[in-house]
C-alpha cells in the first residue's frame, strides 16, 4: 500500500509565518535567524514567499502608507505588507488575487481577529485601484527601486552608468553554482553525473558548474561524500587568485582570517597541500568550517580569534599568504540575501570600512617578506573596495598590487562582466565582489 501523501500546508499558514519573518527583518534580525523559528515542514515555502516579499518590500511599504496612512499593529502590518508584495501586478504574482486576499484575511483573523475586516478592506481596495496605487508608489525612491534611499544614492555615486542595472540585478533570482572537488573528480565527469540525476548544468571556470535550476543539496550526486560544494562563481575566484603566479611550496603557511563558513578555506585545500589556519571570531560559525572540511575530507587548523587583534592568537610565525575576506555590507549578494538592503543603514558603510582598514593594518605585519595578501569583500560599494585599497597603499608605501595575476578589482553582478558571467541573462552572473591581491616586498 502506498503511503498517504501529505497535504500541502494552507496558504494562510504560510502567510502567517512569512509575516513573522518579515516582522523580524523589519525589527533588525536577519531572515536566516527568523527562518530558524519557522516549523521545518513549512520552512521551504515560507522562505520562498519571504524572498518574494523582500524583493518588493519598498513598493509594498509605499502602497500601504497610501492605502492606510495610520500603521496597524506590527504583526498585522507585516502580514499586510506580505500580501501586498505577493499581489503586486508585475507578472510574477504567485497566486490569484482572490485566493491571496481570502487567505490573508484568514491569517489576519488568526493573528488578531479584530483586524480581519481592515486587512480585507485594504487588500480589496488595492486590487480595485491598482493603477492609482502604482502611480503613487512610483513617486518614492523605495517604491521605484525596492531599495532604501541611501543605498540608491551610494550606487549612483559609485556607478553612475550602471546603478540602475545593479538595482535591477538585485531582484533577480541567482543561479545555483557548484564547485567540483577536483581531488575527487573533474568537471566533465560531474556534469555527466548531474545529467544522469536529471540536473542539467554547464561548466564555468576551472571547477564551477551552474545548474539550470536550483535544487536541494540532498539531490546533488556525491554531495555528502564531498564531491562538490555550493559556491558562487565570484567567490570561486578567491583561492585560485591567492595561489596563482609564483606557486606556494608544499606545506606553506596560510591564514584564512575570517574563515566561516569555510568555503574558501576548503577551496584552498582542494587546490594545494597547505598548512592552513582558519580563524573566525564566532565559535558557532567556526563549527561550520569544521563540518565543511570533514565533509570534503580536508584538514586545517581552526581557531577562535579576532583577526583585528593578532596578539590574542598569533604564535609569532609569519604566514606565506593571507586571505582576508573582510566583514562588509554584503551589498554584492543582495539577490541571495534580499533582507540585507533593509537591514543595513547608511552609517554601516563607514563603520565597516574602518574595521576593514584595521584588519588590513593588523594582518599585514603577519605576512613574511615576499608573501601575498588577498583582500576581498562581497560588496559593490567602492568604500569597501577600491577606495579601501587605495588608502591602504598610501599607508603601506612598500605594498603593491600584483600585476600577474592582475587584481580583478570590482566585479559587478551584471551580464557584461566576463569574469563572473555564467551564461546569458542577468540571472546567470556571479555575485558582486571586490578583489585586490597585494605583494609584500
């Protein structure tokens, strides 16, 4: 006898949990944190809806402010914003209007019974008066762009010819890109295994594979055994850049200064036999590095420590190479983490830039003469990229950018960026990153 099929959770339940996640993000918590509180059986559906809502949150907030100028209680406001975003008439609405409205009202009744009539009235008015609402929404920057005003202003200043394309790119779903563990196989063989599993893809770079459609990692052939990892095309440039040019001798001492969750640490060890110290200030996140290395059958020393305070962890032995994947605004990976644009504040940019500068200054003395340091951030803001390195080169007059391999600089998540293009179309590009490879004379 076949096992009974499990009924899909009602939309009203998904909407309720989605509203909880949106309320958490608006209160300053990450979506990742919020989703950990969501019941396991509905988490995938809630994550998908939350991503959809966060990509349209600027429009939804502007629409709600016009339709209901007096904000309702936070839990109801989050539900209302979620419903408005999911109703948005952009050709990507996941549900019919009447279905969404009915279930949103049910969810409102379960959250605060007295609010159901209000939610019903606002949503039905939105459906009736869409043209007027859209006209009003277009008058605000967040309504036009689904980004905060300060974010748009910074992109306009940094990238005057590309800022609109960058904003649009943030609202596309990113590709799922894999890194093949070449200690255990090659890209061609892994592509064949993927095809047999009904997961077609194409090669990118030396170790990368871009899937035609995302899937759960449990479906990836050999994932548990360490045959492949999930890593964006732009992030896959870090390890080859650090190791390129003059080859590091066997057993060279390498520091991964902000290592969690361990993707770049593992990539270094897949490419060379190195003595790697993976450092991170967060003990909980550092356990993910250990788990990644164990799955990939690789070995490194992991240590809890603040990279900006070497006196608390450094043993005095210089490093041959240092990878500094510095904390940043994550402005280059918004399409993967759509909550970032709503969590960050304008003041975060100078604060993080100051931390990045401190990390560079404190780690540089740990590098042996003739060694190299790769500085990178997953940011498209120049304050965290080129401006940061320009200032460092002024402070450290002996340091220089390596000419071979050339430092890529800013990589934008746009189709015309050949270094990170994984195929045609905006959804097939790598994430936004910055790379500078520095040499110590």
